[in-house]
């Protein structure tokens, strides 16, 4: 699974995990297994405010864009995040919400 991140100033943090084609966002699970090969599902068809771009499956790999919450003093790697390639199930480490999170 490839996850692109779209930074946005929010006070709500995001906890993210993956299990196969199941994506869990702050306890809400999205089952993306019904998306067939070569298909594109528009963001507004996904019942989550966290999904902000289309969801596609190409060569068996799901690709989507999620909203990434940023604090008022978010570090550069959060404001300009790199895509995440998920290769195994479990929690997904996201860029730091704020600078003080890095120093702790």
C-alpha cells in the first residue's frame, strides 16, 4: 500500500494502522479489499474525512492520500511529507505532529 500525505493544520492527531487491505484511522476501520484491479474510487465515496484523494489499485497495490494533521510548529518533514510505502501489517509511523514531539 502506498500512502501519500496531505498536511493540514489540525488539533486532532491521527493514529494509523494497516492489516491487509484494512486501514484503521483513529479506531475507524476502512475495508478497501473490494476495490478491484485498475479501479479508482473517488475520495468522496470513501466514508472518512481522513481520505482526501482517490483510492486506486494498480498492479495489486492500493494507493491513497490521507490528511496529515500538523501542529502550529510542525517540522519540515511533516509540512512536506514523503509518501509511505507499507510492506507489513501493524501501526504506521507518521511524521511528528509538532517540534516538541521530536525533542521528547
